[in-house]
C-alpha cells in the first residue's frame, strides 16, 4: 500500500481520539455508517475523495490539511 | 454536489492541460484507464483517495496541494 493508504487511517483515528469521540460519534457527525468508519480506521476500506472530505469536515479540518499530515508521515 | 466534487475535475483538467498532455497521456502516467480519466474530468466518476493520489503524483503535485486548490475555489 502507498504512504497515503497507510497513513490516512492512523491520522483519522488520531484526530477522532483528540476530539475524544467514539467511532460512532464520528460516523454520526460525518453522516457515515459506523462500521464503515471502523473499516477506514483499520485500513480495510479506502474512502472516496468525497467521503474523505466528509470525514475531514466532521473532524473540523480541511481535507488538504488532513492529507498533508498523511504526506508528512 | 459539494465544492470538492465540482472543483476536482476542473483542477485535474487545468493541471493536465498545463502539462500539454492528452487524457490518454495522463492516464498512462497515472496507470489508470483512459476513459476513467475522462469520466473524472467530466465529474461523472468520483475517485478514491488512492486514485486521486495517483493522479496528483502523475500531475507532479502533492495531493494535499491539489485538494487545497479545489478548496480555494
């Protein structure tokens, strides 16, 4: 897998936990299915650009900032 | 559609044309199907985060920079 697919799950989890939210809470905020958020965080599911943007907005960051954090490794 | 899904096709096309490349050339560089690149540029297909990263790399920009350009509108 490339850097982004390795890092994206980790960064989403870090941002979620920094908010003190459960996966369920994040899924609710992002209007996504709870089990899908779990799959994304376990690196099983690779979101579309639009879904990644929904997650970023729910986590209160720009998608570009979230991706940049993945790129920095 | 949200800003990103409207802007991403436009920005990919702008960057491709700035390189003077055909869709076929971009598809080749990104290791993607030519018709799929056409669908992305027409806003018909929404790429995964990984495919968007492949396009950004082929266009010689970081995905975070490409997304930021979409966010600036």
